[in-house]
């Protein structure tokens, strides 16, 4: 009896929850706007089991997506919602499709968004929901704008404008005008963009929406910077006056306030350059200081870089070229690992200009060459993108022509139906009114002949459209063949280049000490050697010099092929300078001779010295006296003894040309059995990593030292594995930024 009551109660509870969830689904748009931030997707996912009806499962997945902050998870849950949702629940299907498209748009994957937003548009159109249909048209236009499909972009903006106008929705209209203006700017239609933003200004002024009015004035100021600097100054001051007069907490409007400060600073700097007025340049600096580190604090590195470029231009104007160069060097860490990007091209252009002002024409030429390489790469990428967008535009045109053809066929079918009906009516009339048969028949024949001419004309028009499509298809195929040929040519050149560099790697590997050579000098050791590119700017050498066991690590300027050339130069010179027991007794003099050799060897054709060199550590172990004689040039080395770190002091100058050159010191320290000696380049501690978002942070020397102390008692092979796994996990899939070398030696 108890068990039966329990079952009845469970059934009643389930029915109550089902009714509640259906009511909630009807109110999804309202509830989602005020959703409880304490809820999590798991709160809904755990309610789903094999007995849950499909309609309820769809709602659970929909709600899980609402409370997810990750776009990929939102898309996953919404797709599952569509999978289980009945076709009768059109409001949920349309809302889920719209949210999927919006998530793809936020991820800059507009091509994947279009099928879903199109599905939402079709449902809202069939339901005659003009408000949501207009918002869907705006999102559709934004997707086509990202794909640079101009005709489709402004078609959907116009459709959205018609719907919002019909509803007298001024807020929706300003949204259309602002987004259409931004889309016009992307394709450099300045006059069209200005027209749209002026419309937005008018409506926002009428509605009293001051914050959005500030955005409108910012855009008008931005698009007038190059053509009408006075007008740009006027609009930007109006934007700042509006946005700074409010106590804004929304980062969206705060960002536009700081955009306005930066743009006004550019305007004043441009006026200062034209008029030679120092006071205008001071105004530029004043507005740059107002921005401060806002974009950096928001992790908006792209706009932080633009702000830094404005400051660099200000320093160049003030003839503070060295400060400008220091600022540019600080910017470089924000550019990322893509050296062929448009941002790198701008960076190389600025560096060329600064070095020209400093009179360092050699460095200016190097950055100009990099700028040219980046420009060629950027043009190639832009060409491929343009062709892809052209194909997409042609597909859209083809789809519209197909729709016109279907509509023409429907019209033709309707005409035929009407004609047949007319014939039936005529036959009936002929039977009833036989005396008037000939006259009626003649009239019917004339009508049919006219309709046949119309049909023939329509058929000719359709055939012409079909022929035009075939011509376009042929042109696309020709362009595809040209691109394929160019790609194969690039692949062939790239293969030859890679084969040459691989051969250089084999040559470098032949001269660097092999594991057998290192084991012959040091019984218990590990070598962690990871070049960034195929060839490396790091090298190491193990050699026996009389009673001394010598280990040398070096980090040459640069990496890849330039670093590889310097490493070969360093290895060849060490074979001469570190060969005897007398050389090992005074490693400082070895570094002195290395520096002299490098300075006299690296001379350019214009009789100017090349400021390249290497950082180096030379450790000479005397296991008979239990003594270590060493010399360090701008590197780091440690002895880990019983869990405590002893830093080996050295000189902070490199082996090469330096501002203040002194003789390298030969230092001596006692060693004990069980000591771990670590020698390494700075490539490990400079690796970028951490969280998946942003440019990443450096691993840092203090973290590396803590790791060395932590595993110093472990076997040498295990130490090397821990080091490799830790650095790999830290990089988190990012590109290796420098060559990495570490030598570990245990004193027996």
C-alpha cells in the first residue's frame, strides 16, 4: 500500500513539473532577459534521462544553453534542443536557431551562422512576427558584412529598415543605421557611412538617447579624420562631452569614450604636424594620458597597440626617437607569433621610419625588407580571401536566380490553370449559346495566342538567364585552375627551401656534441635541447681538457637560420680556444678571445660592425680537487645542493660588441658529491603560456628555479622528462618562441 502511494505521488509531481516547464517555455523571451545568474547548465542537464519526453528534453537543453557562458557549449546545447524539439514548437525552434547564429557570429564564423539565421527568418516570416524578423535581418546583414558580400549585406539592412519603419520603432532603426554605417566603413564607402550615421544622430536626438548619440558622434568624427580634420575634431569633442558627462559603468560605452580620446589625440597630432604647433602636440599627449592603460586592463591588445602607435607618432614628432624606439620594442610582445600579419607590417613600417630618423639606415633597411615580405604575404592572403568571397557571392546570386525561376514556373502553372478553366467555361457557353459559338471561339483563340506569346517571351528570358549562369560558372572554373597552379608552384618552392634547411640541420647536428661525447666526459647528465626552428641559435659542447671536464652552453643572437650561422661560428672557434688544460684553467680568457674573434669576423660591407654575438656559460670541473672554475657571459647557472640553490655569479655583458666592454671574470667555487649543476639559455623561462585566452605570459626564471629545486634529487632521465612535460603543458598549444637548451650534471 505504501509503495502504491509513493508511485502516485511521483506521477503527480512529474505532471506538475511538466506543466510548469511548458509555461516556462512560452515565456522564454521574458525569462531569459532576467535569468538567474546563480543557475548552471548542469542544473537542467541532470534532469534529462531516458524517460524524459522529447519536448521536455528540448526545453532542458534550451535552458542549459541560456546559462552557458561558452559559445561552443551554447551551440552544442541549442543543436540538441533542435534535435528533440517537435516541429509544432516554432517559437523555440526559431529562438534556438537565432541564438546559434548569434553565437557563431560572436566567434567570427559567419558562414556557419547563415543557415541557422535563415531558418529563424523563415519561421518568423511565416508567424508574421515582424519585430523578431527585423532583428534576425540585422544579424543576417552583419554576417554577410563579415563575409564582405556587399549586395546581400545592404539587402537585409534595407529589409530590416522597412520592418522597423512599419512598426515606428526608432530604437530598431538606429540599430540598423549604426550597423549599416559600420558595414559601409569596412568596404570604404565613406559617404554612405556618413549618411547612415547622420540618420542615427537624428533619431537618437529625437528619442533623447544620449549615450547612443555619443557613439554616433564618435563614428562621424572617426570617418572625417582624413578628409575634414576640423569636422572630425568637432564631432569627437561632442562624443567625449556626452560620454564623459555620465557616470558610465558599462564597458561597452567606456570603450567608446576611450576610442574618442585616442582619435582626438590623433587629430591634434595631425594638426600639429601640419601647422608645426607644439601646443597642439601637447593636447595629443593630454588625451593619450586620459586613456592610460584602459585597453591593456581590458585585455583589448589590438586597441592598446593602436594607442601605443599614436604615442610613438607623438614621440617622433617631439624628436624623441630613442623613447619612440623603446615604446615600439614594448609593443612587440603584443603582436603574437604571426610574423606575416597586417599588424606586423604596420610595426615594421613604424620601425623603418624611426631608424631612418635615428640615422641607422642598416636597421631601417632590415625592417623595410620585413615590411615588404609581410606585404607580399598579406596580398596573397587577401587575394585568396577575395576569390573565396567572390565564389560565395556567385552562389548567392545563383540562389536568387533559382528562386526567380521557381516563381516564374509557378506563374506559368497558374496561367495554364486559368487557361484550362477558361476553356471549360467556353465549352459550357458554347453548348448553351450555340448561335454565338463562332464569335466566342474566335475571341478565345485571340486570347490564347496572346498568352502563348507571353509564355514564349518568358521562356526566352529564362533561357538567357541560364546561359549567363553557365558563362559565370566557366569563369569561376578558370580562376580555380589558375589558383591551383599558383599553389603548386608555391609548394614546390617551399619544399626546396625546407630540404635546404634540413640539410643545414644535419650539418649543425654533426658538429654539436653527441650524447656519446657528453657521456664520455660526464657520467651522470641530461641534455634538453629543443630548437624553435629546424636549425638552432643555441649550442652546447662537452670536451675533456687535461684534468678538466668542460661543459659549454651558448645562446646566439636570433634563432633559425641566422642563429644557426652564429652557432656554427661559435662551435668552430671553441675548438681552437678551448682545447688544452691551460685554456680550461682560465675560462674567462676563453670568452675574451671569443669576443675578439666575433668582433673581427662579423664586419659588414660598409665597414660597420654587426652588433650580434652570443650569451655563454663555460664550466670547467676539476673532480680531483672537487673544484669548479667557470666564466659566465649574460647567462644563468645554478648549483642545487641539498635542496638549496646557489647562483653562479658572472658578467652581464654578452660575447660580442657591448656598450661597456671589460675582461670576463674567471670564478672558482667548491663542489660536493651529489651537487646538481644546471646551465641553460633564457629560451625556457621566456616561453609564453598559461590560460588559453590572450597572448600568454612568460614562464619566468623564478618558476624554473623552483622546478629545478623540486626535482634535483630525482634521476637525471626523469628530471629531463619532468622539464619537457612542464614546459609543454605551460605553452598550452602555443608556438615555441625561442630555442630551449638546458644541461644538468650531477657531481659524482
